């Protein structure tokens, strides 16, 4: 039986439907979201929360002429279903399939690529300003969540938009329960009053009339002051009005008609407008409504029970990090933990419950989190900043300027380092090695297994200097008993000896490199394997000795090869007078890493055990003098 969703090929088809049909469409979209994400994994709760908002946007706008910029972009699934990608939706987040975030390369309906928070208003303001310079008339909308709007960049953009007085619509998608008290009869009445064109017309006529009377300007000014006082008491959008925005709301973001009408009304206003829409994460699927955090990003799951389809075996790096940090914090009261809106994702939930006064969530504000940590360290505490590798990029200047230049003992725990997988280019943690190794005073290390992770965390917290500890997503080998370590700073480890070639691997690539060496032994190629452990300071003595003996070096990292670990090895050998030694650097290419299963991405980049073996084989063959 054909559903309404089956008939939607583009947003134009929505305009043929009445509101009962649109509400049925919303139910069908929710069913499709749950069905698909249960198989592919992905961001479920946020997408379930914006179904009506997505439909209302496309009813009120004329996309792709009009533009929607989704902040972060993890809530764009319904948008994709409504913009001609329904038949490919089952390929979501799969290699070669639909991206889980907006992608300009994928559709003309995706106006701007997003993946990190607080960027949408700046991008939308850029699109709106370009429209004005061109003499266009299209509507530009930024959709931003209550978490992302707290980021500093969002406030910078709000301030700029208010100053420019550019026609722009910002929709604040507010899905926090704390806002519920503002959704009631009084707020609804104020919202309707402020949207009423008769009210706006009467206000203008009153001001014109009073300006013609002697002393009328003073009366208008008095009324305005009184009105501002009342607004401050009753209207939660006063902050946005001070910034130069007309404020509409709060409205029920699940009321399709009201939301569409509010957007239509906002299009008629001059200057920037903010629509405050209250929604509920996980709406329509009880497990996600009950625990939106767990269903923010979830692996494939059983719809009936809500439980993961495949039970994980073994321990994750994130869990070992959290457990080890608690053990260390029990011994040292100076240890504090900081994250940026990722308490659960970084493994700090138990720490926050065990040490509530020593845990700080900075919100979606990585720059503040890093400088805040610098202040804590300057005052004698030992802060650990747990942030995904891809998100620490947002605080590059703070890491350099506020931590490293002052040589402050801050430990950066970079979760999700390297190739992450299905979330795609904006979330692949492949750039950290390249940008961190340029930082003065910073020690950079990467564990090959869980025991190494625990030992390195202990080592980092014992140092009187900044430390970056990067580790991958997922399950690791060799879980520790207790808290091992500390380890010698700047010292690598020879894991397998050989005479034909040395493979110098880092972190998560040590395992595949070791496996490759074992397979090469069967072919008669004697490959040594060294775990570098440290990118900075590097164990130059170990690497130079192995390079001198073996004659050929292959480096392996799960970061970009350009400027990364392999580049550091080349520089070290050149400084040691060994620039003549052939070195082949394996790593991520100088191009965006797409979305897909981590194992398939590593295979495509030649970073699987088989790919490493093939590269080592080629390196050995090319180093053999002609005629032998």
C-alpha cells in the first residue's frame, strides 16, 4: 500500500497536502526513521524531534531557491527524506550512500555542509549577505539547537546579524525540558499578539500620530520604556531583541500549522527574526523519549526492545579512560575533568557522579573549555580536557596560546582519534597529529591498547607540561588490571625484530602493522615492528638505529600523512644525517575522508593489515638495487 511519503519526490509535493495529510506524513517519516536507523545506526533522538519542523520549513519555503542551514546537521534526516533522497535512505551512513549530515555534493537542497556546532548563523548570514549584494530575494533560514546557540560563535553571529539588519530567519530548536514552563497560555498569547499584523500596524500608526503632537515623542519613549520593562518580565526573547532580532515564540514545534504559519509570518518581517520552537527529542519512540542522550547517536538496535542489535564484547577505550581517571582522581584531589557537552560520549558520566564538584561541562564551547582548563592549571589543579579529536580543532588557538605557550599541565584526552567511520568528513579525527605536533612544550602520545591508555593517562597527569593523549573509538585489546605505569616519556618499543624493513606504527595502527609483519614473514620478508608510542618527543634513537640496520622504513598512522607522524619520522631521520634512507609514509590521504564503516575506510586507504603488507612489500622491492 502506497504511503504519503512514497509520493514525496520534492518539497513542492508538500504544498498539495492539507494539514491532516501532513500530520500523517509526519507519522510515516518517524516510522521510516526508526526503521532505517535501527539497521544503519545514526542520530535518532534529534531527528525524531524535528519531523514537524522539517515539514513546516519545506511547506513555508521554496527550496532549493530558499536556503536552510542546519546547525551541526545531525538532525537533517527528515529533510533528506523530503528532498528527493527517500529511495536511497536505506544507504544512510554507508560507504557510497547518503551522508548522515548535510552535503552540498549530495543535493542542491543542502545549502551548507555542517557537522560541528554553533556555525549555522554565521553561514546563513553569509548566504543572506551574498543574496543582498546580488539583489536576490530568497529566504535564508538557520536552524540551531539550544545547546549550539550557547557557543560563542553563535553569539558573535547573532550580534553581527543584528548590526547588519539583514533579512534572516533563525529557528531556535529548543528541546530541553527546562523550557517547558515557558510554554503555556500566557506565552502562546504573547506569541500570537506579536505575530498579529493588526498589532504591528496599530503600533506604527500610534507612533506616527504621537510624533505629530507636541511632546508626543516623549510619550512614545515612555511607552517604549514601559514595554521593555514588561518584556523583561514576561517575554523570554528579550535577549534576542536587544541583539536586534524580532522574537517570535515560544511556539510548539510539533504543531505543524502553527510552525508553518510562524515561518510564513517571519518571511514578511524586515531584518533578522528568531523563532523559538519548543520540541521534544525522541518524540514518537518511547525508548528515545525516555533516554534521549543514549539515542543521540546509536548503533543498530532492536526496535521492539530498543537494545543494541549486537552486544559489544570487550572494553572500549572510552570506558577505560573514564575508569582510570576515577582511580587517579581518588589519589589526587587536584585532578578535575572538563568536557564540552559530551559527558557520556567521553566516558565521564561516572566521574561526574563520583566527583560532582570536580567535573565541569562547558557546553558546546570548546574554546572556553580549553582556556578554562588553562586557568585551573595556572591555579595549581590538574585538569583533564576530554574532547573528541575532531572537536578539539575548534580550540586550536586556545591550545597553543593559552596552554602550550605557558607550558601549563593540561591533559587533553582526544577520544575518537583517527578514522572514526560512519559520521563522515566532519567527524574523522585524522588531523590532530598534524596540528598538535607543531605546538611547543606539548607531549603527544597514542596507546596501542587499553593497558597503554591507562599507563599514558597516569604518565600525562604526572608531567609538569601539557599533554595530548589520542585514542580511537571502539573496543580495545589488553584491558588493564588497576592503574599501570607510568611509562618513560619519549620512548618507543620494539615489538618484533627483523632485518629487511622496519614498520614504525602509532596507536591503533600498531596491531594491523604487527599482523602485516607476520604475514610477510611467511613470504621471506623479515620486517621489524616498532610502536612509536610518542609523536613528540619522538624516540629518534630507536627509529634511527632500526632504519640504519634495516635500510627501509615504512610509517603507519591513522591520521593525515601530510604533516603527520610519518613527516615527523622523515624530519627526525634527516636531522640524524639519514635522509638517504627510503621512507614510505602510510596514512589518510590529502582529501576528506568519507563516511562508511571504519574497517572499509581503512581498507580503502591501504591501512588494513593487507594494505600495509602490500606497501611494505613494494617498499622492500623498490629498495633492492637493480641486478640483484
